[in-house]
């Protein structure tokens, strides 16, 4: 009698476990309304199972369990809660797979004690414990997983689906699993191996995507920093210009005094100093594009401050054949890299030559500067092992690719040459 009672309780807890796990895996909220709705579903399916059990016996009832419980549950989750069919199916198969935890623990208890009642009692406790653990630590994260596209879901659900088919084929509809056939016994090992290999491939692809996103994030940060530097430079120039304008009256008085005191040389020297101060505030006109002029003026000033020579030969229209921000970001990174290379140059001849021309719908870009230490090239791209270096090159390549352009790095007679066509 005790065994029959425990068996019935075990059947109830297992069905409840499967229904609620299937729903909560998908992200159905465990509120009162949903709990009652799912309980009504359980009551209806439970009644159908009892009728089937009474009319046709336990064996046939267990064989028809998928038609009574699993498939209706999939349809209910799909049409009532509006989840995709594949998500609902994989959720049910996953819940079925989780039921095997209590099955194995129960069989272990039966093997140790030899008591049938112990088998059902341990399975009931394990089922409840497993549900509590899943509810506390797992359900909140599976919602995102089961919301993926059909292709990824088919990979995620491969193992639960294979186990579902294998278990019903080898234990419910036949006794192949207990026949001793090695091919049947080893099948799940084969399925686990396939699933593991597929998982590795997916994991590697996701890892590459994360690395690409991280790289893109780094490039965006570089772009923002570059723009901040340029904005700061413009602010500094504006502040200098405001001060010079404010002091103009005083400066003219000083020059007039020098001339009145017959000191024309000192007056000329002072005029040159003022002229030099104004040069720092000038945005030179290299082309008809104001954004290009700003970037080139800023870097020309930086090169000059370091004692380097920057020769610019620019012939572009007012409107460029690509976004101004993109080409200016490429230009900023290229000039920044060139400036760093010249800083490490021991020779007194420190120069860079920029050629930028526009031909119809294309931009032709070339930047040259001398180098002493030849950088290492990997797949035609210069690389650096120094921490924080090499990101500028990646940024250039990234934006050129985004513009469907081509870039080429080369060394000719200890001269580094970057050519870009956009």
C-alpha cells in the first residue's frame, strides 16, 4: 500500500515538475495567475492520464504520455503564452532531461537498499529539491537563452531532443537499453560527443564576436579621445586669441614707445613675437573641407612643437566622398602613429609627408615617414607587442573596411609608407 501511495505522489510531483519547469525555462512569470493556469493544465492532463491508465493499463499509459502531456504542453506554451514553437519544444525536452536527476538518484537508492518504497521516496525528495534549485539559480537566466534565433536554439536543444527520443525509444517503447546491445548503450556517449563539439564551435564563434565587440569599443574610445584632444586644442587656440585681442592695445603702445625711443630693432623683435603667438591660433587652409583643415592644423602644430616637419599636399573638395568623421579619424590615427615613430627616431631628419587627393568619388591617401627599426608585419599589417600600442593601426583598418576601401602598409628604404584608397 505504501509503495502505491508513494508511486502516485511521485507521478504527481514529476508531472508538476515538468509543466512548471517548461514554463519557467521560457520566462513565464511565477505569479499567482500563471501558477493557477498551469495547475489547471496539470489537472486536465492528470485526469486524461488516469483515464488512460484505468482503461489501458500502466504500460500503454506510459507509452502515450507524450501525446497526453508533452505535445499538448508544447502547444499550450506556444499559443497561450505566445512563445515560438521551437522554444516551447526545447523547453519541454529540457525539463524532461532534468527529470533524469531524480531517476538516477532513485535508482541508486534502490540499488543500495533494495526497497521499492525507498526508490519512490528518494525520487520525490530529489524532484522537489531539484525544482527549488532551478527556481533559485537557473530559471532567471534561461529566458535569454530560449529567446535566441531558431538556428542557435536548434543547437542548444540538440542534446535534450536526442535524449528524449533515445529514452522513449529504448525504455518506453522497447527494452533496447536493457538488452545489453553495446551500440544502444554507447549511443548517448556518441550524442554527448557531437553536442560537445557543436558547443565548442558555437562557443568559439561567440568568443570571436565578443573580441570584435571589444575591439570596436576600444576603437570608439580612441575616436572619442582623439576628438576630445582636438576640441581641447581648439579651445586653447580660442583662449590664446581672446587674450591676444585683449592685450592688443597694450602691445601697440609698447611698439609705439620703442619706435618713439629710436629702438626699431626692439620693435621689430616684439612684432615677431606677437606674430609667432598668433600663428598658434590659426587654422590653416589645406583644402576646402573645414574638418580636414582643423585636424591638419592641430597635428601640424603638434609636429612643430616637437621639432618635426609635416609636409601636407592636400587637394580635396568641400564635400568628401565619405563621412568627414571617418576620414578624420583615419587621418588622426595615421598622423599620431607617424608622430610616435618620429619620436623614436635618432636621426635629426624627422619629417612626415602627407598626400591626400580626391579623384571623383575616391580619396587617395599616402603618408610617409622615416623609421630606423623595421616593425614586424603579420599578414601585411605592422604589429606591436608593447602594451597600448597597435590599436591605431587596427582603428585605421577597421574604418577603411567600413568604407569598403583598401589600405596597404609597406617599408621602402627605411621609410614607412601607408597608402589608402577609399
